[in-house]
């Protein structure tokens, strides 16, 4: 493959250190190719030895380039926390491709991105995040060995991890792990939301869903006809046991927390909280918030398994994902004992391990 037009190393740039989400990242590059309209950032938060750092690639509209860079910085840090809490020996990273305005060739753009990925020579291994699908990864995989998620179905294992997490806190709050008689409200029924429906549909007593994509709603409703569709502005207001943010980042803020009428918030979205303080508001309101980077780590666990084992073994992956139960139970117990939010408990544990690794 021909080389990409430009890879710009940002790590020594002064402006990077002034970005709000910069956290002594080890490696940050910008990929540019005007011929395909590629503009992307890859941020590597931490590197563990000579191993690659893991994080999916997001393909999204951004108003400003700095928003995309901040997203990559923030999400890569979250990936380090996720990897640590899942007991994986890899650093965290993230890529963000800015969706071009106007017409563009998706194939050409992703080809350019793949060339850039190859030039990093394995420092970064990636898969699908919001805006990319399995077909994209299949195409990209033809030209790069640094893509994962083709065999392991990360959405399914992310959903399984969410299920385990909900079971652990349900045992504490309702005295049973069962989804029977439980009510759910799900914001975003994309890849993960859909997989999660497969787990709860038969048992749950009511499932409210909302999605901005009408075609998606239609598709999901054909498979799961008893779903109750609600407006995207009202999904967080439903009186349910479990509210699940499974769309984009930062949907939990002062306003939405005021709206909530649930007992548990556990969802797949990364960076659900607008700030750590929002976790305290949830805690004060008596709502259990499952730290996103713990509850949604099943996908990462599954792609790392694929990377290490080169073959697919469903029961092996499920066993690894079930370790989420142990860390959830630890966080639940400490949160109740210390009377502080599960988010603060988890951050404390993750930071302690991260600091040890740095030394
Ligand atoms: P996806 O793009 O397939 O699904 C997201 C869905 O949310 C889409 O259907 C979209 O239309 C909908 N949506 C967007 N904005 C919305 C809004 N305001 N209200 C309601 N619906 C809205 O993505 P996905 O792979 O299902 O991932 C969902 C979230 O989980 C993302 O934040 C992703 O980063 C995170 N996550 C995904 C995985 C994985 O394995 N795919 C793993 C960990 C975390």
C-alpha cells in the first residue's frame, strides 16, 4: 500500500498540554489525507512494555477539530482504566475519525486511515466503535493486521458484561439476580443495545427504548415487538428499575440526573458522566451508577482474547468476561461501606494500579 499523506506527531506540541483532557498521554498523532478527506487522531494514553495499546475507532461528526482530539484523549484514558480493571496487561488508546462534511468515499477514507494505522507498526490495535460497523472492519482487515473484533463479536460480550453487572447490583438491591419482573429503559439500541435485548427480552416485564434513528427502531421492533418506544427526550424519565445509556458520551448531567426515576444506571456508553461530580449526584439520589469502564469492558476482554488466542472460543471468552462480577462486587461492597459513589471507589482502585505500573 502507498504511504498515507501525512502523520503529524503531536506529542511535543505545546497546545496538546493545554487540552482539558490531556493526561500525560504517551503518544498522540494526527492522520491527514486531503485526497480522501481523512482527518483523524490516535491517542495512546499508556503503553505496557512492548505490548500494543487497545481502543476502538470512532467515526463521528465533530463541530471543531479540537473536540475530536479531546474525545480521543478522554476516551484513551478511559481505555487504560478499563484495561486495568479488567485485569488486562495492555495500555489504553483510542482513535477518532472526523466524519467529513459533504460527499466522500467511505472506502477511500477508511483505506487512508488503515495506511496510517499500519505505519504505527502495532503500537495501536483497534476495532469498531460508534459509526463503524463489521463490514468496515472486514474491508480494513484486508490491508492491516492491527484490527480486531471480526471473530469475537465484541458487542455481544459488552452486552453480556452489562448483564453480569446488573445481576450483581440486583442481587444487592432486589435480592435476586434474575431479570424477571425487572423494568428497563434503554437509550440507543445500536449494536450493543440490540445484543442486550437478546439477553433480557424474554424475562423483563417492560422495556422502554429510544433511538434517534427511526430505521433502527423499525428494525429492532421487528425482532422484539413488545418493546415500548419513547421519545429520545423522555427515555431517562421512565419509571424503571434500570436505566441504560447505550448511545453517546456525557448524557448524564445535572439536568438528566434530575429526570431519572430509576434505581440503577448501567449502560454501555463510554464516558457517560459529564464529570465525576455527577456520580455524586446519582449517589445522593440513591441511584446506583455502575462505572462505565467496568460494566462495558466485555468487548475489550473479547477482542484481547481474539488478539492473543487467534481463534474463537465462546465459553473461554464468557468465562473471562464473568470476572466483571468480582470487580463489581468489590466496588459495590466498598461503596456501601464507605458511603461514597461507586465511580469514586473505582477511580481510586484504577488510579492506584495505574500509578504502580508507571513506576
Ligand atoms: P452504535 O453506533 O451501534 O449504537 C448507538 C445507537 O445510539 C445508534 O443506534 C444511534 O442511532 C443511537 N443514538 C445516538 N444518539 C442518540 C440519542 N441522543 N438518543 C437515543 N439514541 C441515540 O454503537 P454501539 O457499538 O452500540 O455502542 C454504543 C455505546 O457503547 C457507544 O458509546 C460505545 O462507545 C460504547 N461501547 C461499545 C462497545 C462495543 O462493543 N460496541 C464496547 C464498549 C463501549
